[in-house]
C-alpha cells in the first residue's frame, strides 16, 4: 500500500487533462488491498496495514524531491482517515452479500479521501483542483466498481487457513 501511496503522490502533480491527474489511476488500488486484508484477516489486521502504509507512504513521499510537502501531508491525512473509515464500514457490512461491503465502503471512503486530499493539497494554489477532484472521484468510483469484480474472484475462491485469519469473519 505504501508504494501505491508514494507513486500516487508523485503522479498527482502530472495532469492528464483539465479533469484528471495520473495519480487517480493508481491510488484506488489501496482500497482493494484494504478490503481484501479486511476480508481475509479481519479489521484489526486491516487497521495495522493502514497504519504501516500511512507511515511508510508519508516517509517515501517526503523523501522524493519532486513531491511537495503539502501533497505528502494531504495524502497522509486523507489516506489515514479514508482507509480507517473504509475498514470500519467494511467490517460492519461484511456479513451480508459478498459485494456489499467492498462496494459501500469504497464508495463512501473515496469521497472522504478525495475531499480531504484535494482540499488540503491544492486549496489556494491556483490549480484547477475542483476539476481534478471531480475527475479523481469519477475514476476512483469506476476503479472501485471494477475492483469489486476482482475482489469477488479473490474473496470467493481464496481460502485462508483459520490460524492465519485470526479474528476475521466471513
């Protein structure tokens, strides 16, 4: 997850067009990873992965000269809040249909992530951050929708040994 965060922080400064930056294409993978860890190993392990991803991602981002400090701070803040929200929502919905937890948790947490990130990183910068945020959110939702299929393939076919799963519930 940390590599996804650092790569996205670098790529967020590179616009594809007036509505989209390259970082929007890589970052949504963090939500898929988070949901899979939550499904297989439980919410406690998913939170640990979020904390490690946060710490390493911020350190990696701050160590790259081309990533502005405000982008690294915005990314870390948005990542931590949104991913922990994703874990909490997913955990509450995990006992229903297999696709509900990843769909709802990702749909809600990506909005929080987008608002926090773009609001902190680009407010007052003169950059067209409202447009980027709209494009970013659209891509996150599209990738999240596609990821539900990937999640379904993995979550319904991969079996984790009970001793490895710890407190995870299906």
